[in-house]
C-alpha cells in the first residue's frame, strides 16, 4: 500500500500490540516526528520536555495532514482507495536480533542428566523440549491419558525398580547371586518389577537417607 503522496511504509504495525504493552508514547513520538519533519524543526517527543499534543495537531493541520496522524492509503495491487484511514508516522526503529533459524530445535533421543535420568536442557546440548505443568493440564483436559504417559514417563525417565512384596522396600541387585534382594527381608523375599519415574525412585532414596522409610504397597496385576 502507498499514500496519496506516493510514500510506501517501511513497516506495518499491528494496533493490538499497543494497548496491552501500554506504549501509547510510541504513537505520540510518531505524530511529533511527522510534524517536526513537515515543519523542518526539532520537536521533543520525550515524556520529560515533550511538545504539547495540541501544538503537534496544529502543525499537522498547517501542513495539510489529519490532526490525528491518519492518512488515506491506496491498495498497491488493485489501485483502489482503502476504506479505512491508517495512522502513519515516522519512527526510529532497529531490528531485533532474534532469528528463527538460530532458535529452531527438535530432538528424538540424546543426552540425559546423570542424577535424574531426564533429558538435559538447552539447545546447545541437544536437550529435550520442556513439557511443563500447563502442557500437562491441557492433555488432562483432553483426556489424552496414553499421550500423557508417553510424554511424562516413556520418553522421559522410565526405569524398572524391584519392590519387596512383603515390606514394600526397594530391592538391590546382588551381583554374586545374580538376583534382586530385599535389604530388610533378605534373599528369600519375593520381589516384583515395577515401572516408575527415575525421579520418583530418587525421591524414595533421598527420603530413606533422611531416616524416613517409604513403603510401596503392591496390588495384584490388573
């Protein structure tokens, strides 16, 4: 699109970006710049010693512009005049140096943290994509139970732990006997394999180190 005087704007701004960010001063600067360029003198657009808005409006009217900075624009493809008036002004802008090609990231499998066995964080380390509480809540709301299990267990830090059926304590691997043994009930106890998050297993072990003994009650396999 271009104006009646043939000016093509460098940048088009979505008006919805202004109220939420509370940057109305952006508009005032733009109007003041337009008036200053037309008048050929320096005006202040700062909030400290700014030129009064009424003075800016008078200067715009003096040079044949709309007092609010609006202009009629023409469609560059059809040549028709656009139905709505569009606010146009002069602003000093800089390009923000955040590019999509520097941020795009995906991963199938890769490094995991030594402590929690969960994927590492960060693009530089080929880390996983964070699936947080709010993302989880969305899947809960949709009833996508299998997808939840996949994201939060299967593709994260799933591990198999052997639990004593008698006392509910975590067993350990006896290398000589080549079997899992309960540290409380001894080698004759029956242990069952239970799939759980490695972070949860770590929590149980940390509680045990604080002299708090959590026990896992096992039920019959459904």
